[in-house]
């Protein structure tokens, strides 16, 4: 019985270790809108940097790489991109599992002298 319990706990630890490694550097992720998240560097604390290319239709600042920074803690992932020419900042938060990163995002942008917030979801797949 003790051996069975040990094996079960060991397998859980291996699953956690595998999930923690799903976000690594270097890696490339594409979402359903065709946008590309590239993680270039990651430190031992889970802080990462890279680029984000927006390819979402009906948006601005498309087709160019913008600086991206974020953090991963176990399976929890968050990252931010500032699209300076469009005065837009977008924050993604979500969970990684295997080759999938499921996120919710908030994009803040100016509209007729006010700040608008666009809230939606992006699902990224590791390439």
C-alpha cells in the first residue's frame, strides 16, 4: 500500500514538473487570431521576455514585433505587451497545460478621449 501511495505521489510530481516546463525559452506560440508570442529568455524565477506580433483582424499595430515580458509560476502565466504606436497595453493571464496556453486578456486603448477596455480570450498553441 505504501508503495502504491509513493508511486501515485511521484506521478503527480512528474505531472507538475512537466507542466512547469511547458512554458520555456526559447518557444513560439500562436493563437486563434494568428498572433505570435515568442519567448526568447527566461530566468530561474520564471520571468520571461520576448516578442509579440499582433495579427488579429480589425486591430491596429499589426504585423510588427513588440516587446513582451511576463512570468510563469507552475502553470500560471501572465504577460504584457505595450503597443506604443497605438497607445495600447494588453495583459494576458492564464494557465499552461502541455502545448496549450489558455488565457483571458484585457487591452486598454484610447477612443475619443476615453480609455476603452477590450476583454476576451486567447488560446495559444506551442509550435
